[in-house]
C-alpha cells in the first residue's frame, strides 16, 4: 500500500507506460496512413462519443466493485486486529490460581502463529492474479526478504516443534490452529480453571476469528467475475481503437487545427482510459502482494508486537518500515 500523500507523475507514467507508448504508436500510424493514401480514415465523432460514455460507465462499475473488495478486505483485517487484542487480554486476565503463566503464553503464541499462517495463506498466488513475484518487489527489500523466508520460520518461532510439524500436515493450517485453541479452552473449562461465562466469551471470540478468516478466504479464493473484467477490457479496446478516426474527423474540419494534433490527443485519451482500467484491474485482488494491496504483513506485525508487549517479552520485532513510500 502506498502511504505517501501522492504518487509522483513519473511513477504513474512508468507504471502505465505500455498503453501510453502503444497509443502514441497506433495514433501516429493512423495519421501516416492518412497522409500517404487517399483512403478516408475519418469517422463521425458523435457515435464514437456514445460508445465512450458506455465504456466510462462500465469502467466506473468495475472500479467501484474492485474498490469494494479492497475496502472489505481492510475491514476484515481490522476486525482481526481488534479480536486478537481482545482474545489476548481475555487470556492474560485469567486468574493465576487456575491458569499458569506458561499456559497463557503458549496460547497467545499459538494465536500469533495463526495470524502468520493466515497471512501466508492469503499471499499464495491464484491463477487469476497477476504474476507478481516477491523477487520483483524491488522497492520493498525488507518485505521481500521476509516473504522469501516463507511461513515455516514464523510458525516455528511461536509453536512447539511437534505442534508445528502436526499443523503443517493440514491443507488449511490457520483453521486447525483455531481448532486447537478452542479445544484448549474446553479442557481448561472442564478442569475448572475458567468460569463458564468466560469460556463462552472466549469461544465467541474464536468464532469471530473463524468468521474473519472465512471472509478473507472468500475474497482471496473467489475472483472478480471474469465476464465483467473481460468485457470491460474488450469494449475499452474497441472504443480506443476508434478514437483516432473520430478526432481526425474533428481536426480535418477545422481551419485552425492541423490533423497531426490527432496523435497527442488520441494518445492522452487512450492512455487515460487504459490507466483507469488498469487501476481497477490491480484492485481486484487485495492480497496478491502488490504495491497497492491491503498491507496484511504490516497489520500482522502490529498484532505480533501488541501481543508480545502484553506478554512483556523482551525480544519484540520492529514495525514494518515504510520503504520508498510503500507499506506491505
């Protein structure tokens, strides 16, 4: 996620340089053919503008839907932060007479392992996501290094060796960690170490975490419907292909403007439409480790720091740094 006030115009152009270059090349080719041949290349602008309105509405729908997916993902992980703190406070406030400090520490550590496991599960690439690899994230070397280290190091840091190995045998590691947490609470309640009311409250917190995991997985595992994404791209190509012909009609009818102005104006219009489409395209999948995704690594680190400080641990990691304006 980019956290500086504004993107630099150079960064925006660099990110969308391919459609910009192609638009300029295509527009110039149309004008060169018009100048070298007698073929009437111009088309009336009015019907093209009607198509443009339809494309603009469609792109607006697509971008609004993509934004909703990203904003919902951020709210889900905000709920995970709140419920994680509540769960840790609830565990650490249990009476010392009934619950040992070692049991409390193990429970909180297991929850941190759940956060880390869920983070890595959300980072697994799906077939419909962009082919962005951690090795290519050159602007965030700190995040890239931790991501390349993988999940095992983070799990083994907070789980006992035999428990970590057992969890790794499951397909969905996070849900089995939450299951283990629920079973631990049940054992504690049966041994009389916790009241029935506190047990029910803590189980409800775990149920909320299960809900948040499921909501996060829903966004991760269900793509933005391909028919909407594909149709938007197709009609954008059709409209942008017609733009030079419509502008050529306008400029050839004017005594004050030269038809070569079709090239820069067509380039700008085509670039804008493809830029808007590209923004929506890269907002559809908020967990694919892109530069504008929900910063779940930083959010996970915030939870990790908060819970370790509650345990009064001495070795506490630093928050993720902002690298070149990006927080991952």
